[in-house]
C-alpha cells in the first residue's frame, strides 16, 4: 500500500514490540522498518538502466518472507548495537527485542501489500508468483486515517501507561476490521460481476476485479475473451436490477512479438491483462488490471507505457503522468464520485 500506511503499520509494530521499554523511539524505529521493503524502488532505479527490469524488481525479494527474516536479524543487530550504549540506555533493551521489532515491521509490509492488486512476490527466491488478493486499493483512507489517529494519540501517553497500548491495539483492531470488510466486499463484488457476465452472454477465460483508488465502493473488473477484453465498473450502492455496462477493448497482441523476453516480463507483471495500441506512431502497452481514468474512454488506462526498442531489448516510458496532465481531473473525479454513489 502507500508509504504513509506502511509507516503507520510499522509504527504500531514498533510500539507492540518495544513501546513499554523505549516509548516513542519504538514507534520511530518501527516506522523505519515499515519503509525498508519499499527501498527497492530506489535500489532498482539505481541498479537497472532498463525500466522493465526495475519494474520487475519492485515488490520482489525485498518484499519476500525470506527478506523479512534476514532483515530482522541484520537491522535488529545494527539497531541493538547502536542503541545500547551510555548509562541511561545500557541494558534497557536486548537483541531479541530489536529482532522482533524489525521482523514485525518488515514482515507486515509485504503481507499488507499482498491484499492490493499490484502483486507481491512473497515466496522469492523459490517462486516469482505474485500474491494479489485485490480486495483493497493501494491507498484507502478508511483503512489509514483511523489507524493513524489512534497511533498519534498513543504517542502522547507515557510508555508505562496502559492507555497507550490500548490506543495502539484500537488502531490495529479498526484497520483489521476494515480489511475483513473489504475481503467480504470483494467476494460479493466478484459474484456480482460473474452474474453480470452470464446475463450479458459474455464467455470469458478469466477475469479480475478490484476497487478503484481511495475507496472500497466503486469497483472495476476486466475479463478476457477470445478476441478482446471487456471492462466494467460497479458500485456496491448500484441498483442490482440495472445491467452493468461493459466496455470493449481489442487485444491487438500482434503489434509486437509478445514472446520477446521483455514483453513476457510485462505480461507477467500484468497477469496477462494487457492490450497494445498505436498512438502518434508509438507502440503503447496498457496494463488493464487497473481502472480506466475516464469511464467514457476505453483508451484511458491508468498504467500505460510507451514501448521503446533499444537494440535487442525493449524499454518503457510511463504515460501515466501525461495522462493526468492532459485529463480534466476535476471532471473525472466528479464522474467517479457520481458513478459510485448514484443509487445511494
């Protein structure tokens, strides 16, 4: 999920592990631990010159269970040695405390990410399977804000005050309860989409559904048929007697050699939900797992890349920023809000 959410979850883990011993410093170290896996974005951009390699590296090994275990010992050892000095701090903590803090804060990061649509390679180096339950958006205010509020309140109490721990647990309970709600919501929405596909006589080989950004009300689905993809939006407040409108998107998979290793990497990243198109003599790769920016425009995929051939390799240039600049975001936001709550 987004960085703020991961910081809040990491901070809560730090408080649970070491809050009684070192107070707000535990929250700080937990927040640091919660951000460590996402440093793979920086490392990938520095290490790889090809954007496809960098894209595949994110949510890779640094988001795996093995890394959480190794990282807990490495960062725990370093932090223990750095903290345990001087007459006031000597002996207040031990190595086990620090290993536990960093294991909780690092391990919960990829676990939380696995609930989002992006996909997390939890089982590297044994498997590159991307775990993605698709039940919550990469940013959801109803998950993050109550959690953040509870942790912020907890920081004002003395480390030995039991109320501090209660506020921390309240944040964990509220966020977990909301996560359970999104899972139930996902099951309900999946069934609704499947019934709608059946009513519309759409025979599909596979489909994927996920919530749109910042909410769990408006959902987006993409289904693959023999010749094209069908995408649609559904709000949990919709009148179920009204049919879902499906948008047709051609595959165009013959525009490039889709068996090229770099294109195969993009296909793996997109879980095979992708389309190709030509725009101003440029080949555009569109990841259809993510919602359209404009409900009226079938070409407005949020994750769009320009494919650039560099010798024997392909590289990409993101078109997302240009999409946001060119679009009237105020109007698009109104459309999404209306689509989500029109039958409420």
